[in-house]
C-alpha cells in the first residue's frame, strides 16, 4: 500500500464509518490515520473502533495511526425560563451565578472561573460567535454586559472568551477518564483541546507517561500568543480552524495557518490542518472548487497532514471524501511549482548532528538523483529530521517498533516499514535494499542513501549516511 503522495490524510470515524468494512475502504482510498472523537464516542465504542483499525492494519501489514481527540472543557450558559430568548443590539445582559431560570435580562453562567477572570472590555461569544457581548462590569458573582451583536439565545449554548485567560485545566474529569481508557487500548496520538499554555500540554504528558504522543490543538487566541512555548513541549500541532474562526476574526485564520505550518516544520514536528476542508461533501459527492483550493493550499504549504471531520464521520460520502482528498494531494505534488514552493520554505538545519546528517542526506540524494532515502529509526527521530527537509526522493522509515511506525504515519512523506532491527551495518544495507525494492521505491541497479545511528538501536543518535546499490539479489 504505497501512497503516491507525501501529505498524509486523517479520517474521523463515526456513524458513517464505524465497521471494519468501511474502515478498510477508507484506508484503501487513502486514509493514513484514523481519528476517534471522544465528544461523541463511548469507551466501549472507542475500543471497538481501535480493534477494527488494528484488524485492517494486520491484513495490510502497514502501520496505521490512531488519534484520540479529547473533548476538553465545554463552557455553556444555563437554562432559560421559556427555553429561548431574543437579545437585541445595545441591550444590557447579565451573566451571574444564580441558578434561577434566565430571561431577556440575565442567565446563569455556571462557571465561577469565568466570572472571576472576566475584565471590563472582554468579549463573550455565545452560540459559536453568533451573539457577541462586551463586559462592562465584572465581579466574581456577576458580569454586566452590553449586546453588540444580538440574536436568539437558547438553553445551554456555548460560551467562548477570546480575550480572557481562563485559569482552568485543558482536561476535565471526563477527559481524564477517556484518556486512560484510550491509553489502555494502545492508541498512538492524543489530540488535546482547549490548550491555552504550555503547561496544559505538560499536564497531559505527565498523565500519558510516554504511552502516546500529544498533538496540541490550536483553537484559542491565548495559544496563538504562546505558540513557541507550546510547540516546544507538544509532539505535534493541529490547526483547529473552526474554533479559531469563532474566537478570532475569520480573515486572520489563513495567515495563522501558514505561520503555524512553517513554525512546526522549523521545529521538525508534524502539523495537521483541520476543519471544514471538504465540508460540502457531507451531503454532496463532489466538493466545491473553493474547498479543493483550500485543501491544495495546505498541500502547497508543506503541511504534514490534512483532516476530514464530519465528511468521513457522519457524511453520506465518506469514501469519496477521502479519495477526493487523495487525488488533490497527488495532483498538487505533481505540479512543477510544488517542489519550488516547498524548497523555498525549507528551514536552516539546527546545530545538531541529526539535522546536519538529515540535511546532507537530502542534498546528496537530490544531487545524485538517488531513488530513496532509507531511515533506520528506533524512536522515529531520524525520520522526523529527514522529513523536515521535505526531500524530493521518497523517505522510507524502517523501525523495529510498531508504535514508532504508527506515530510516523502522520509525518509528511514517510513510508513506514516495521522490521527486525539490523544486526550489523552489512545487514542494515542489505535489508534497506531489499525493502526499497519490495515496496517499489528502487529497481535493481539503482542507488539509495541510508541514514542511521551507530551503534544501531540507539534512539536519537543519527550520525551516519551511506550510499548503496540495490543489487539483483534484492529482486
């Protein structure tokens, strides 16, 4: 199952895609990683999905990544006496701690941490930004606001606070229970919602204890201001454009997407572009032209992966959505302009042996027109550093650890092969040749470049490159 594109595809599972047969179809159509959204998935259903994905994985013999997406805190207003009210522009509206049913003048905000953190001038966005309030008086018991953009409000609608730094954890008790249940099944990635600061990621990592990698979802303005610190502790980023577009002006989201994509690439960490990429395919077998351009933009930017949400989870055309995304990725990467764009964005190597070796391997492979770059990697760090270079030849990662192979399934351009570790350098060279031949990356008589750490099996010790011929015996 060699992919003909470098960018990876994440497909969310749901009611439209929850059995083995459909998961198999999505994988064949191009899905590299499957996302399980814990906002809509019970523990039992999550276990069923993991079992189904692993069944598909074993039948194809290729690592498949599983990402569990935690719900995060859900901030909501209380209940209204009549179920709904109308808020008019310019009106005064109070949010307080009283449990009394709300009316057109007030409603409960059952989150004392918000009332304590609000400041005069802070904005409050209700119902995905449809209603906008500005705080005019603030105390730990109540906030008096002015309605800037009015509209209908009903029970339990969500509250977003783009200007307020909330002193709350990114993980609720539900998230902690969901995370522990997911870790017990052996999932590979955890997507962390509601990230405001680096400490939120560190808190999750302390609970995970190395059992999975952490992807920080960037969906709040507070996270934008602290991106370097968050990226330093996170294993990957997700550009969560839907929530970002609620809490920030919509016109800022495209530039932030580009900034985050380039920042993550400089750090050598995967970045996923998500939300509404092929939204119309929830109900239509073909996307809009604007959606195709949106997906193509993420590919041109050199993102590691692009994600489908409701399109594959609950839409009428999940397989068509994945195959459409697959075709867009292939077509963009065939464009002569693509290579120039990706090359122009290449960051300078960091002053480490691993980066120097990865940069040299990429340059040698392109200068000599080698067929592939073969990375022997235990932890995945060698493949990550090579992928950061966005090389022209294919990247093949050979690892003895199935967990490493699954984590690398989200990384740009990396074809993962799980195999017994090399016994010595001769074995390493021989098997690099046979695997690259077997999987269609090189023909007999062609050359590949091998990147590894010596002594073999030492994590993070990338220090060797070697050019080798693929001999007739590999055929």
